[in-house]
C-alpha cells in the first residue's frame, strides 16, 4: 500500500548523518576526558606538606612528610619534634603524642610547636594544618627554631612540596 509522505530531501539526510556522527564523536571524547578532568581538578581535601630543615651549624634533615593525607587526616598529624635522646628531629603524631615516633620514644619528644622550641617572633606560617574536631591549627614557621645539634634558635624549615 503506497504512502503519500514525501521522502526527506538529500541535504537533510546528509546533515542528519553528519550531526549524528558528530554527536557520537563528542560523546566518546567526553567519556574519555571527563575521568581525567575529575582526577586533575584540585580538590579541597587535605594533603600533607613536605618540608626540610637546616641549620648553619651543619645539621639538616630532608623530605619530612608532615600532617596527614586523604586516608588518615582524622587520626594522623605528623609534626616535627626534638628527640632529646638522639639529638635529631623526629616526626610524631600531634593527635596521639603518647605514641612517640619510630626512632624516638614519646618521653624524649618535644614538638616544635612547644613554646620552648618555637620561634620567639614567628612571621607568617610556612605550612599549616587544621586539626580535626576544632582542636586548633598546627603551624610551622620558616625559622627561629631551636636546633637539635647546636641548641641555638637558628633552625629553619623549607617547604618542598605536598604529599598524599
């Protein structure tokens, strides 16, 4: 049974195929690039800081991973501490100071945010970390800290990057 509906002009069929192909290519490109964009966009989630410490007396310690990462930021806040038994900087957990550090017992550790070791006139914070549950802010300043070797307030910290 013949119908009286006219066939679509050639140009409309051609445009329809082109648009359909273009949409398919765009959809494919979006599926491939969106996951990359989601991975590359910085997020407000917390990541730790990498710092190094040095003193004119010759003491230095490189690449200390401070604070916490995405996986442990509610239970871990690594912060530099003076280990009195070893005469070096150890990294203890500000959220659990009684745990000590792998290379220093808790009884020998004094964190560098303690007034006896912290700078007398700190400037702006070099790196800082908001502690969970409103416990305050852990901040590390550039210089004026007590050196674990010479005992003078000449220990400085340098921000080297971030870790997670």
